[in-house]
C-alpha cells in the first residue's frame, strides 16, 4: 500500500539532436528520498545516439516513501529499455503490441490507475514518468535507455541537455562520447547555467575522429554559495558539431553485416528557386501572429537570391496575388514586396483550397510561358493557423484536389502556426506533394522559427537524387530516392549486406544540378578490416548499425503510413510493428509495459502520445490510437452557464483578441478551455475560473459594440481601447529622467585614457565599428536615452548577434537562437566566447580580440549600453562613427576656465571636447559617475 507522504519527484531530460537531457528534482530530501548518484552516458556513433540514464536513490526516512522518476526525451527518439532494481530485484519493462495491451490498459484506467507513462511536453519532447514506493532505508536504481538518429540541420548536429537537479547530488556526471569516422570538423559547447567557476567541471578532449565531453561538478561547485544548499545547476547544456566531407560528399560505414551511407555534397552551386509564399491572413491570425508573420516574411524576402523568382498570395475567404506572375528577386521587386508584406492585415475566413490551387496555377502559367528556368526548383510554402472554413472545407477533398493539380511537378511545404491548426491535414498535404510540414509554436520567437525553416530550404543543391548499389551486395535498403538535397542537410541510406556478397561495396549516386546531370561514385571495404574502427568500447555498442537500420526503416514506414490506405496501410503497419517488437523499440505501434513490486499498480505502459507531431501517425491507426490519447489530453473542465464563443469562425476572432489583449503571454490557442466568454445586456465580459497550473487572470470589460458587430477590426479596436483605459488607470507615475549613458571608449596609447561619446543621431542605424583585420562589424540604433538595438557581426565565426531590450538573438550559419536577458549563457565557439550573466551583461571575447559588451539598462527606460574593452587590439584600419577614434588621433592642450575644453583631431575631422560627468556601466549596475572628456557625434 502506498504511503501518503508527500511525493518526491525528480527527472532527467535528454535530447539528441536535439538530444535533450534534463536532470530535474523537486522537494529535495524533504521526505528522506535522496538521489545519491545521477549519470547520463550518451554514445554517438555515425550520428546514431545511444543514451543511458541511471538514477540511484535511497529512502533515508523511517517510513515508506513514494519516489517518481521523470524524464523528458525527444519525440523522434525510441525508448528501448527501462528497468528498476529494488533491493537487488530487477523489474524490467517489456515492449508489447499496443493492440494486444489495450485491454489491460483500459482495465487499469477503469480502476483509476494512472496507466499512461508518457505524455507530450514542450516543443519537441515527451515526458516519461513512473512512480514506485520505496521501503525505509531501501535503495532503488532506475535505468532508461533510448536511441535516436541525429539529423543535420543548417550544417550542424546538436545535442541539447537540460540540467535541473534542484538538489545537490553527491555523484553527478554526464559523459558524451562522439565517434565520427569521417572526422570531426568542429565541436562547440554552450550552456545557460555555466559560470567561470563551474566551467572548471567541464572537460573536452578531441582528436580527428573522436570527442569526449564530461561534466562532473563537485558538491561545492553545485552550490549557489558556500552556505547555500540550493544547486546552481538550472538550464541548458548544448553540444554542436559537424563532420569533414570528402570531395565525393559522403561516407559509407560497415559493421556486422549492415551499412550506412551518409551523403551531403556541399561544393555545388545553389539552384535557382521559383517560390510562392501562400500566407493566411484570416481573422484568427489577428494580433501577434500576423505581426510575426510580417516580420519573418520581410526577412525571408530580403534573403532571396537575385537568381530566384517569387510571388506572394495572401488569403482569407478569397485569395489575392501580389503580382499577376512570378517576378525576379531584384532589389526593386524585393523592396516593393516587403512594403506589401508590411501592410498585410488579418480578417475574414479561411479558404486553403483555392489559395494553394492559385499558387499551382501560377506556376503552371509560368511553365507554359517557358518562364521557369531549366534546372530550377519550384516550391510552394503555405503558412496557416487554422482549418479551412470557406469554399471547399473537406480535408480529404482538398488533399485530393491539390495532389492532382501539383502532379509531382512542384513541392508543397506546410507551416502550421499554433495549436488551432489541423496539423495532421497539413502533414499529409505536404507528404503527398514532396514537401514536409512543420509546426510553428506561438511564442516570442515565432518569427525566428519561420526564418529558420526557410533557411533549411533556401539553398537547393541537387534534384532527383537516387542511390544505386549492386543487387548481389545489398538487400532491405531504406529510402534511396530523394526529391531534393538542400544545403546544410544530409541524406542517409542504410541496408543489409548479402551474406555471400563481394568484398567491396560500391555506390553510385545520381542527381541533377542547375546545369547538368551529375554522378558520384563511392566504395567501401566489406572485409573485417573495414570494421576495425568501430571496435573501441567507449564509442560503440553492440550491433549499433543494425539498430540504426531498423530505426530508420521504422520511421520511414510510419511516414509512408500517413499517405497510405487499404492493403498498403495494413502491410506497412505490420512491417513496422514486427520491427518494433524485434528491436524492442517503443513506437506509435507498441507499448513498454512496466512491472512493479507486488501490491503496487500492476499495469503501467509507456507509449507514443497522440499529440502534436505524432498525432497524424495515430490518426491512421484506427482504434489503436484512441486509448493512447486518453492519458495525453487535458481532463475535462466544468461547464459554465452563458453563451460561450468557440465555433463561429468570426466570433472566434473575438476570443483571439481577448486572449492577446487581456492575457499577453498566455500559452495555448485562443479558446482555451479555462476561459469562458459570456454576453450580458450592457457589455461583454471574460469570466475565468482557477486552474492550479496557470496564473490568475484579470477581469476585462469590453464595450457593448462587440455584441452588435461581426467585424474583427471593430472588435480589436474595442478591446484595445478597453485594455488601454485599464493600463492608464493602473499606470505608475513616470520616474524622473536621467542623463543618457555615453559610450565610454578606452584609448590605449593616448595621452587621454578614455573618451566619452554622446550620440546625437537618433532612430537611424549607425555604423559604429568596422575592423577588417578583426573581422568585426558593430552597428546600432540610438535613442535619446540609450541604444534600442545593437548588432555585432564576427566574420571568422560566421556569427551575427542582434540585441534589443527584450532579448538577444544569436545567428550562426543561418540558424538563430533567442535568449532572454538576465539568463546566463556560456558559449564556447572555438576562437570566440559568448557569456551573459544574470545581471544583464553580454560579452563577446576571444584571444587577440576586442571585447564587445552589451548591457541591458532600465533607467529610465529599457535600453542598451555599449561597452568596449581590450581596445588596443583594434587595427589602424578600423573605421565607423566610433572606430574613427582608433586611428591616428591628437589632442590639443586644454583651454578655457578650469581647462575644461579642448579639441580632438582625427584624420579629416576635428571635434570640440568638454570635461563632463557621465554614467559608466563598465563595472556593472548601478552605473558610476565619472569625469570624462566628451565629444558629440
């Protein structure tokens, strides 16, 4: 029988590539449950990751206690083993056919037991959780194993570990072993909790083909302070790497009768694109969604190559083309298109069918007019946040109409914005037409998500890629034909070797470039000596390549099931199920049933939750998906009296407006079940009831004009007026103004040690520094009380940093990440270190580099201060409004009363300088007042 003592909970989150590992605990040691050892061991061989999480726990209390093991893992990973060892007895998990386990599952749910162990959490993760009662003084060991194939995105493989133990752990250790026979081209680490002191617990060793990263903090290193028992470990730890690529662009590796072929040629010209952006501007896009869409679309348009052709189609109940035909991505056309995009407003219904068919007809017309260049790639990119509500609304009919119209000539990519979107519909639509679907999450970085997706498809290098192997050498080969190869991605083919095959495996890869057909040839030895490189025990596990083949095969069969039906669907389902059971993988077709000591819940099962990206797979599994959904969705909430708006497409806009104006930052789609909108005689009010996982909401009254109109613009204005009125009533008096911070420039080698610069050019971008020797470029936008934006580009590291008072965006090789201020960041990019502390200081530094700092200040408004150190490293070729002061400068002697004025001369210009008191942020907050020679620019 379970103890009624408060539950102690911990967990570990691991993700590859997004390998996410998180070590999470709560109520540390309060009820005697103590984690005395927590280890994560990840072995990555040829991009295939094998991760083992082991947690050892002791109950130091005098009574039985309940402990809960909780772990988040990537949705695309497959759990392959779980066990508990209690007092020397092992309780293993077993993988079973989900259909066969259904009766047990439903019986357990009927008894009130929490039979489901996995649910969807976060953007790309699933949460595994199991509880067990631990006897007094007893020890228990949890071990979970899962596997995943790392996918290359924008030129990088990524391992992301979220570390959050919430208690001091005597033995805490993370080991990551990477083995890449092609050679490791670069290896980088990043952390959002690391400090200079904690960095001593991190060690990295690397040679040509192997790398080992270990994080092993002592108890004292884990402490917030010497006398504080709370842990400092709370955040992300990321490893990024890529491999060397030969002239052939690929590598074949062989192990124990199986092969894997990685192929990613890079040194090819980018093929021109014919791209049509189909943008949903229906009423549900009102507010931040349409604003972020405009922002992303403008950035994407500016990234088009002059060789590309493009057009825009915006749609609600009807579609509107920006231009009657495709146009070249010239500077003039892009400027006009960005102006058009900046004025897109949201209203009306949603007619997806006609909008996409218009895009197809536009490409057809261009093709008939011979306006599509030979060797170009034609793409349609659809962005929508809802379901079809006007015109043809039957999803199956829409899918058929579009597939027949495209007829394998173009590719359709579907972006689903938020959670109101019918994602399974979009996923099948994309799969049927040679593209892919991606969910865009509603958050402050939604625009970055859109831009990152576009960058993945922005540079097509090859068309119609096919892999050929001798029929007497291989069998059971995974997908070997690919419509496109995009720069920064990778194609992976695996298969079995014939038992009596040749000693050498040859491969021929055919494809089309912009101007010609091209063929790559490769070979690899099948003899035992060709497998010797995989025999190091630290970097390999038994039959890893066979499991890689099985993993890839199952995933591709599950993807094919999205578009299959009838006998073909049954055949694919049977094949995927048999492989899942043979290799002990938890997939959408299987469960892992967990056994427990006698007297505790006797049936708990881990399976893939039917939610978000996994939903479409279960949607095609008939009844088998139903009982998995039972434990994944939210419990029903009590009904409220009154008229609730949730079905009418126009009135649902009002719910969206309410959510965006009354509850900014609230997660989840408009119409969340915790909000009820009801009519009253004189006004329109939002009612709410408490949910323990959400903050309290304010009441918002809205003028009665809302009950008399169906115009979303009027609704928006009414709600905005109401919220502005409340904001004005509750606003606090403005703080007294303060002097604007000057930019303080150290002047090494000058008779004057530092110079303060007042910037008088407001609201326009200013080129501050440009040093070709450093490969450094700094630009900013200045307001009267500080910078509103600072941008830094470092050429060698292919790095671009954009800082605003709201957040920092770091872009590396076209991949962008967003960070909030006052969250620690420690990123080691070989010759460059990026560090941000909890006080709001961001620094970019490195050996022989000028250090550029950006500090967020909030007095009197949220602005940025620019900091410079190690200025002696500027070259004499430095230019810019601030860079000019690092050329040959001279000072005239001080003059005037008290010697407080003088002249500063730079090549071609002279500036009057005065002695003034200025704010200096170089030593942090609060700023110090210093006396400084000051010039104005």
